[in-house]
């Protein structure tokens, strides 16, 4: 017993030609003997076959156009005839073919004629003819396709052994053809038993003709590997069935190139190529005329004749797509005739009594559609579009389209070439500006003009197009486009299809979508398609820069329909229209409040314009119902009158705004700053009284200049609160950032970071501390340029505050082009005076419930004021920030040492001794910071009068000692002793500070003396720290630290 064998593997159908035999040797001896007996064919049979051949060739020659196809038929007929004359077997040759061309060029018709031709020429003996497609074969899979060629009654031993069936033998010879052919003298030598597209197992086991349309789908990128396996099976059958099986592959020329690239042996196996060219105008006109005559039995009258001007114009419109992939040729002619008939039916539907003459007449309007000028006057969609609020530029663009169509119509009537323009458009603008509504009306206008057959609007997002695997994006895009023929296809947020500059895998999927749009959307007359891309203009421009260059031409990228944000006046009009549409009413104050809410919303990122009006009305109705239910329960009428509190529950906050600037900021910032803010606040109040239109007079870009700790951040926060309470900004958002938040780390990183910060601050306050650092490096320049652009774009929608030291900020404004013109309001923050520092300290202690030692004793107050005078002259002193730190130390110390004595006891307090400790701690900290940086010592020497500082110390010390002695002499109780002791401690602290300061000063004088003698700077420039030494500001002289140390020692 034989062991079981494995079934044949797919590799047996690989199409490998390394061991293939010659065509002649693959035929059986019986087949060769049979075909060599051709001369023995009876004359009647020969005449029948000759007659069938001539009939087929006559049909081919009678086809419109297809000159190259007809020549190819004649060539093949000649080859077969010569084979007989040379006494060679034509069935030993390959007669497989590939048909290349657009749809509607007659490929299927010619394939059937070719099959009949081969049968009557005795190349194919089987009567089987099957039509299928590449997609159908892929769905069947390799196993089912293989079964098509296997006989249902195959020897089971053959499968067991795993080999192929023996070479199929031809039926017993009888002359030159089979018994089946001769038994019936009336049998058509070119007929086929089966011409259906159903594929049953074994249907091609005896050979025949297989027509595979769209064969490129077998090797398409998105098709699984089974498609290539199917092709390999067919190629194997082609080689094993020479003389029995002929395969015809058909499809577009470009796609078939990749099809042939699958297997190098394909070219040699398929020797004949039929090129189906698109029909020319005359041929298309002839097809259309024939269709009309055939369909209506020559009864239809055509205005100006079947071959007259109007018919020629219709064909020219159709032919404008010729030469492009997908042009429908004869199929497109059928669609033209269908459209003509639909227009006629619509025209005739207006008549009550139809005469036969009307029914069998195609008028000019039936053939060409209406005059565009008439459509403009009568179109309800165009009239409705004109009634929409705003949209001036959009209306002008569509009116310009009408003008172009009118000109084209007149040129066509003169049989001149029309001007080209695209129905596919780009709609750019913010959300809620009416893009979708206009798209619907635009689609209906195109229907009225006869440029679209349906006009339905279909909205898709980029995610609907982008596939998850190679080839899926193309398939998704083609499917969507096929389903939206005659409709308006809207791709919302189309900029999400931007492939970007980098070529990574995910970007390739997006690029595939755009490439498919370029290939499938032709933007030519008669295309019956309209695709609209929606999105923000800047991001769509970026997409077009990165996409296939042909995309711009498909969508008239240089002439987008711009949907501008609605102005306050237009929003007012929309609000009133929507109130009427919803049968609502609002009080005068309510309408004013609604507009204030809308004006604030306009400042926010993503303001949705007309959609925002809907949101406000919905919110107002909900607030109204809640408010009424609290007052009247469920007993309220059906009339709804909206009040201010319905539109804005907190609408009265402007009355209680923090208008008393001095009370709010007293003892937090210097009095000079408060004075400047009071002036600004008066401007805000006046602007508010004058109405919303005066808001443009209020500056929203500020520069805060001054040293650290002078209250810049505090004032910025106060301004944000004030502007929000007065309704001049949309939110209380306060974004505090620095220059580093804008500057990127690599090329292309800075602009997105800058945009992100702006988007965070829109509608609120964007406070940029250390803004002078934007002036550093190339990326800083890029940040400034983007900053200026965004300032102009978002003017009035955001409050921008740049903060930093005076000199550095001035340097930034001098170097940053365009920045100075955007910031014309400056506020100067001077150092806090000693008295202001003292008042600030006392305020913080009071707010924390701490009793201080300064209020009741003028001498102590004077001593500590002097200490602040000393601290404020140190380089690293940070004004209010350091006062806050000092106050926190004192508060923590007071609370830690406080022991509650019961109800009514005195609260925690800070003693003079404790205060001295913390003041000294702060002084030592700042002095250490200054001593660690010799450059700061030099700066202090250049900026400070040493004699004045020394006198300040000694005068303070002497006065304090005198007051302390007087206090001690007047001591009569324990409390006074403690106060005197605290004052003595204060004096000791001053003496310690004096010693530390003297040490500092000695070092300063030592460095300056050394620089004066060693540096030899003739111009007398000051010296600045540089590296491990000092350089004069003139730049010509340098002294090292070691030289200074050598001189000092």
C-alpha cells in the first residue's frame, strides 16, 4: 500500500518558467495529428468557419473608433493564416492578451469578439467563456481558483500522489475539429455554451476563454498575498493548457504596469497587447447620436440636429476629461443621454397636456442645461445665501463663479474653448461661521446650474480616509469618492491630512489620501463631483505646501472662500434672528448683557461665532427656567422673556469690581505704581461708560520695567481681575511664564511652543517674566517673530505683559523688530523705599494676627527703617519678595514661641530681639551673595557713595545708642527694662551690620585700587567682571584675579 502523500503546495503554482517546455512539445501527439489534418476539413465546414470569421471581423470593424484594436485583429488573423500556409500548428502558440484602456472603450465587447474569433479560427475548441474580475478572484482565494481548472471527476490517486493530472487530451479527431462541432451542421463555429460570470468548480477544466477585468487588483498593495497566489495559479494553468486555455487580462495602463512587475515571465506569456484609446469628439458624438436613434427608434427630434451645435457642445463638455484616468467614454455618453432625458422630463412635467411633438423633442436647455444668468435670477438657494448675515467675501466669490459660468456659456455658444475653473473649493474660517450651511446652499446652486446631479451634502473627517495599513488609505478614499458622485463631499478639519515634512509611516498614510484625491478628482467640466475642504487657513496652507503639488490645482487653493469671524454688529443681528426663530423675547438690558457675553467669548480660543449664539440662548433658557422655578414653582406662563441674569448669572460684578486700586494694593507696591494704575483705571471706567465700541481704545499690551520684587506680578494679577470684572477680557485666566517657555530646543520647535503659550492665555492675561531673555540666540529671534505675528492676529483677545529689568527690556525692544510698536504702554516699577518696605512688613504681620514691636515705638520703627535702607542698597535685594520672606520668618517665630493664656489673652507677637535676629539673618544672606560675586562688589562701588553709606550707619548707631541710654535712665518698671534691652540688642545688631559692611567696603576699595594702578586704562572706563578677571568697558584692557591678589599682598 502506498503511503499517503501531502497535497500539492502553493509553490507548484508559482509560475516558475525555469523548466517549462516549448509550446509545440506541450501538445499531445493526437492534437498534433488532428491539427495537421486541417486540409481534410470538409468544404461546407470550412465555408461555415470562414463565414463566421468574416462576420466577427465585420463586427470589429463596425465598432466606433478603436483603430489600433482593429489592426491587432487583422494582425492575429494574418498570423493564424500564415501558420496554416506554413503547415505549423497555431494552437501551439500563446494567444493570451492584455486589454489596456479607460472604462467605456469597449474592452468587454472586444473580449467577447476575440473569444469568438479564436474559436472560429480553431485556436480554442471549448465552448466555455467566463468573465470575472481581479477582486472576485481575490475573494475566492487560491483553493477555489485552483478548483476552476480541475475536472470534477479527477482521479483520486492523482491527489494522493500530489502531482498534476496528465496533459489534457483533445477529443478524438475528426478532420480538424471535434465530433461535437460536426454533428450539428447548423452549429455556430463561434458560439459558446456558457457566457455567465458565475465560476463553478471545474468550469475551465476543458479550457476555454477567461476574461479578467481590473486584473491589477490581484497585485494591488492593499490586497493580501492571496491575490498574488491566485495570479501564480492562473499563470501555471496558462503554461499547462496551451492550445486549450486563453486568458485575457484588462485594466488601466498604469495599474497594469505594477501587475506585470509581479512576475518577470508575464510579458513573455502574454504576447498580445490591445490599446484602447479614448474616443475623440467625433466618435463620441457618433456614439451619442446612435444611442438616441436606437433608443427612440429614430423618432426623437434634436434642436439644431443630431450633429448640430448643441450636441457638439455637449460632447465637448464631456470630452474635457478625456485622457485622464477613469474617463468613461461610451459609458459617459450613456450618462449624458440620461441627463438630457431627465432635463426633458423636468421640463415636460410643467405641461398639463403633452403633445407628441413635445415628447419627441430635445431642446437646447435639455441638452446643455439652463443659462447660468437665468439660474442666478431664479435660484432659491442663491437667494437664501444672500439673506444670510455677513459672509460678504463668500457671496462675492460665488457671484464671481456665476460671472465665469455666464462667460463660459457665451463662449460655448460661439464654439470657443471655455475658461477652466474648479467646482472643488476650500472653505477657510473659524467654527460657526456658516461653512456647512453655505456648503449645502452651494451644492444646491450647482444642481440648479446642472453641474451636479444630486447636491446632497456628505460630511467626512480625515479619520474616515486614513487607513491602518498600506493601501488602505487609497481604498478608503476611492470608496468615499465613489459613494459621493453627484454630491457635495465636505472634508472637515482637512488640515489633519497634512503629511508633514518628515516622511514617517503614519504620514505616508495621509499622503496616500491626498495623492488619491489628486488622481481621482479632476476638477473638469462634467465631472459631476464637488469636494470641499474645511479648516483654518494657515494650517491648510501648510498642508498644501507639504502635499502633492497637483492638490492646489484641484481645489483652487489660491482662491479660497474665506468665512470671516462675525463682527459685534453681525452677532447682534444673528442673536435677534435666532430669538425670533425660537419665539423668544429679551429685555433691552438682557440683550445688552447677551452681547457682553458674546464679546467676551470672542476673545477665547476657538470662538464658535454663530454657534456661540446658540449656546448662549440655550444656556439663558435653562437659567431662566431654573430661576422661575425657584420663584414661582411650576406656575409660570408659556411666554419666555430673558433678563440679564439669564444670560450672565454674575452680570452685576462690574458694579462691585475692585475699583479702589489704592485700597487693594496699598503697602504691596510703591505709591508711584498705584498712581499710574489709578490713571489706567479711570480710562477703563470711561471706556466702559461709553460702550463696547470704545474697548478698542484700552491698551492690552504692557511693559513692566523694574528690579525684582517690586510688585510686577501682583499688579499683573490685579489688572487681570479688574479687566475681567469690567467685561474687557473673557476669563480670569492668568498664565505666568518666562522666556524659556517660548524658545525651542531645535529647529522648528520654537514657533509651536510660542503658539501654545498664546493659546493658553487667549481671553485672559499672559504674563511673561524675564522677557529680556527672548533676546538671546537665533531661536529667541524666531520666538520674537512668531510672537509679533500672533500679537497682530489675536489683537484685542489677550492681555500681554512683558516684565524684566529696565535696561535689559529696553535692549530687547531696540533689537526686536516690530515688538516696540506693539507695546506702547509702559509702567516703571521703582525699588521700594525703606518706609514702603517697613509698611509692607507691618501689613503682612497684621494680616497674620502678629503684634509687632514697631507700631508703639518710634525709635524702634526708625531703627528698622534704617536697616531696610541698608538692605535696599545691596545688589541682591528683591524688594517686596524679600520683605515677604522676612515676614514669614517672623510669623513662624512668633507662632512657635507663643503660649496661649486663655480667653482674652494677648495674641502672638514679635519682639525687638526676635526681629533683630531675622533682620540680621537677611542682611548676612544678602551680603554673602554679594561677596560671592566680585563683579557685584565693583558695581556697588560704582553706584554708591561710600561716605553717605558710612554716615548712614554711624548716624543710625549714635542715635540709637543715645535713645537707648535715655530709655534706660528713665526705666521704672520691668517692661521698660525689657524694651531697653531690646533696643540695646537692636544697637548691637546695627554695630554688627556696620562691621560686616565695613569688611565689604574694604574689599571693594582694595579691588578698585588694584584696578586703578594695574589696569592703566587711559580713558578711565569702569571695570566689569569677565572670566577670571576684569575688563574695562572700553574693551582694551584686562586684569586677572591673580594680578589683583599679588598687588594687594
